[in-house]
C-alpha cells in the first residue's frame, strides 16, 4: 500500500523529495507525492554574493583594494545540493581568483579612471563556469569600490588642486586682459571724440555738485 503526502512548495523555492537513491524536484505549488524518506528545500531566488575587499596587485605593481558583488541564482536544485558542500563558496573563490588575474593585467591608472566601466566579462565568465558546475547561474558581476593607498590619493589630490589653481589663474588673466583691452578701446574713442569725454565727465559728477561749462572760452556756471 502506497502512502501519499500533500506538500506545498512556497514561491521561489524547490523541494527535493528523496526516496532511496531517487530524488524528485518539486516546483512551487501544491503536490501530492509518495511519502519521501527525506525532503530538502532549496531557495531558487536571486541572491547577492558579496566578495569582500581584496588587496590585489595591478600590472604596475600597485597594491589596491577592490570589492565586488555577484548577482546569482540557483537553476538546478539537485546539483546545488549534491555536487558541493559549499556551492556559493566555490563561486566566491573562483570569482576572487579571476579578479586577481584580471587586475594583474591592468594598470592602476586605468583601473581607477574607468571605475564602473571596467570590463568584468573575464571575471563573469570564470564565475559562470564554476557556478554552472554547482547548479547556479551568474547574472551580473559588479566592481563596487577601488581603494588606492593613502599616499597615492594624496598625490592625486595635489595634482588636481594644482590644475584647478592653474585654471583659476588663467581665467583671472584672461579677464584682466579683456578689461584692459576694453579700457584701451574706450581711451581711443574718447581721444577721437572729445565731446564724449566731456559728457562722460558730466555724468560722473555727483548729484548736487556745481558744474562749470566753458563755451567759447567763457565759463557758464550750472547747477546739477
């Protein structure tokens, strides 16, 4: 006589039902199955595998610390459970080694300057191969932080500061040159038209001051 159990598998999970050497993978939903010898629930949802900051050497022998995140999921519950006692650790280690090998072929300046645009395809390929062997799939690899030594950061800041100061001085010199050019043009205009100089002088007189105009050699007083 066969005994059956009713089982409900929650969303995002797979339940492995073992009967002797046989295993049945039950997807999300309600099931009526023969009573298994053992069951095991596997979380199939996407997960983030955080690779802690690693100190690696670049192609120009600079030690930098890099942190990385992998987005992955389980696609084969049986392989995930049976092929490795630590499948996530397997993917982690492979990604870590691939990161070191990748950085060894990249100069520090390129790694720092490109930031989020670093080509992570080689790392993802290595991690994906290891993940496939343990029933997982790597969806994305992201390099989060590139931390350079403090003395290098200080030197880079000095360079940026010097460039900024140089640009500021250049702009100030350009503004001063433009002002002097405008004054020179105004001077030539006033020399060519004396009446304009007198008019400008009258406009510059403060309110309430007494202005004396010379007309044909005779002074004509005028109150502003």
